[in-house]
C-alpha cells in the first residue's frame, strides 16, 4: 500500500505514567506521560537540538508513515505527524524535566495509593 514504518528505537519513547515509587521517579525525570525524547537521551547522546528538530520535522512532513515504533511504550498508529511535531517542539523546552503541571497532576493519585 506504499506505507512505511518508522523505527525510532530509543530516540522517541511513548511510556504511560507508571504507579508506585518507580513511576514517580520516572515522572520526575521526564520519562513518561507522552511521546518524547527523554532527557537522559538528550544528555547522553549530546543531541544537537536544532539538527534533531529539523530531522523530526522532516519525518512529520511525510504522508506515507503508517506506524512509528519505539523501544519503550506503545507504537503510534494515529496522529503520527502531529505527535512527531510535538516531540520536535519539546526539544526546545527547558529544563529537561516534566512540566510542573504534569507532575502536580500525577502526585495526588500517587498519594492516594499510599
């Protein structure tokens, strides 16, 4: 059908928030909640944000992508272009942590489980 799959491996992850102390640690490091390039990958690979943003924007412009797979989390099968554009925009966000509102929203549920 002329469609392709993008294999992103560890570049883009798509892990939902997890319960418990480990889940809290993952949220605090910005590693869960939505598709993203996680901070540890940005630092360890010394990603050139401008080059990576351009690369992701070019992928988002493709209309032949049927699925985007990741090494961690769910594969993307819908809204791929919009999601990849959001990941590209996230590269500019500082600090390399989950937004405060995202953390605040997850903490009451964490406290309720205790």
